[in-house]
């Protein structure tokens, strides 16, 4: 039995007030997920266009004066 079926079974024994509270919590979780997703896209968009797609050589990365 999956989570959806388990939730449906439990809801059959709940009062309307309890179901409303559960629905409110589910909506809170969805809003939280959407907020986190938006924040992640905002972080990515801050750095958009900074990488030009140019190929780089790994050996050149270790040939910098600061790494010697």
C-alpha cells in the first residue's frame, strides 16, 4: 500500500477539523517546496552568463602562481 492509499485510509476515520488541519499542513509543505525551488533558481540566475562555455585544460588550472 502506497502513501496515498495510507493517507486516504486514515482520513476516513478523521473528523473534518483534523482533515482541514492535515490539508493546511500539506499546503504548507508545497509552499515551502516552491519557495526553496525559487530560491535555488534565484541563486543560479545571479551567476547566469558568467561561464562562456570555453574549454579549459586541467593542467593549466594547477599551473597558477597561487597554487605553487
